[in-house]
C-alpha cells in the first residue's frame, strides 16, 4: 500500500477551507500533483518569529486579558510589549464608578499571574509595568 503524501493532504485541506479564517495558517505549502508543483504563498504567510517579549505579551493577553467589561468584570485588562525589549505593559482601563478596591484586586492578581509566568518560563529579565486609565462613563 502506498503512503499518502502529507503535503497533498495539507493542500487539499487548504483548498477546502478556502478563505475562511482558522486558528492555524500555513507559512508555505508545496505539493506535487501529477508532476506539477503548487505553492501557497500570500503576503500574510511571510515568515515571522516573534520576540520572547512579544510572545510573553501575547500569551498573557490570551490567557489573562479582559477586553470587554461588564458589571461582573468592570476593568479591561490588556498586555502589550514595550519598546525596551524587557517590559510588558499591563493596561487597566475602567470607568470612574469602579471602586478603587476592585482595581487594586485586579492589579494584584495580574502581578501574581505575571510573576508566576516569568518564573515558569525562566525569564528573570522580564518586567511588568502597570498603567491605569480612567475612561469616560458610557452614555445611556
């Protein structure tokens, strides 16, 4: 029995998915079908290796960020890499009616999460900086 060519299956999967957005994206796929080489190479497929700092901000945002606020989660939390190569910014955004104790609890929680993250990765060079921003009250 002949073993199927993995690249052919990847190409078939990509063609089947068409332009839909999926969690993974190919960097470059080449397959040979009937002696013809097919390549998928779009501008968004260009190689890009994030820095450790960018990766840290991305992971922290994905796992601990809060991009919407509700009455249960009144503080928006976003993680961004700073230009110094070693600091992640934790941006806390909230309206004036959020109690200070709520902001402090979120800040302390994010500090603990960050310290555990840096320690688990063995990155003592990684730092966290907080910025608090009071947003205007939403109109009703």
